[in-house]
């Protein structure tokens, strides 16, 4: 029951956040903010830092589009704070990119540069982790395929040995039968 409730909250927050993002793209900032505030309220009631961080970054982007830089910075920093708690690297990367864009727009180039460096560091780290996982998956599937091939070869080899043994047994039976027939023919 509790699991279903969490899933419902997550789905509701995601729906409201997506709705807010659509309103943001349509430049309907008032309805976007309503959707984000409702989503944030639900995420906070659910005590989900992950969901709250996803709402905050979108709110930060909304403020950024409206050129309200201080609230944009505040929301995006809140995203970073929450994502560090829950180790949500993908969103940390996006928040650093967004902060770099905001600081650049406000002429705070040193802060923009520092956030841009963080963005690239996280991006490389995420990319490397994905590559490591893909390589591990490739290696394990290659190892499995290799083991399967070895098994198939052993199976074929075993079947050939059985076939050869049957052939030898059949040959011995025929030779024994011929010897028996010759022996009977000679002594009879």
C-alpha cells in the first residue's frame, strides 16, 4: 500500500512537472509556476528530495527564462543541495550547466566557468560510468557466448566419441560374428 502511494506521488509530481515545462515552453509562466508549486508541495509532503530537486531545477529554468536571475540561482542551488544528498549525478550535472548559463547571463563569468567545469566533470564521470557498465555487459555477454561455444564443442565432441564407440562396438560384433562363423564352418 505504501509503495503504491509513493508511486502515485511520483507519477503526480512528474505529470505536474511536465505540465509546468510545457507551460514554460509556451511562455505561460503563471500556469507553469502553479504546476511547479503544486508538484513541489506534493514532493515535499512525500519527503522526496529526488522529486523536489527535479521540480526545483525546472522552477529555476522558468525564472531564468523570465530573466529573474536571483530566484533562478536560488532554485538551481537548491537542486544541487538536494541532489548531493541523494547522489543524483545526472541532475547535478544539469543543475551545474543551468547555473553556468545563469551566471553567464548575469556577467558572473568566474562562477559561470566554475559551474561549467563541474558540469563537464560530472558529464565525463557519468559518461565513463555508462561506458564501464557497457563494457562490463559486453564482456559478460562475450564470456557467456564463449562458454556457450565451448559447451557446444564439447557436446559435439562427446557425440562423436559416442558415435565412434558405437562404430567400434559394431565392428567388433561383426568381426566376432565372422570369427564365430569361420570357427563353426571349420569344425562342422
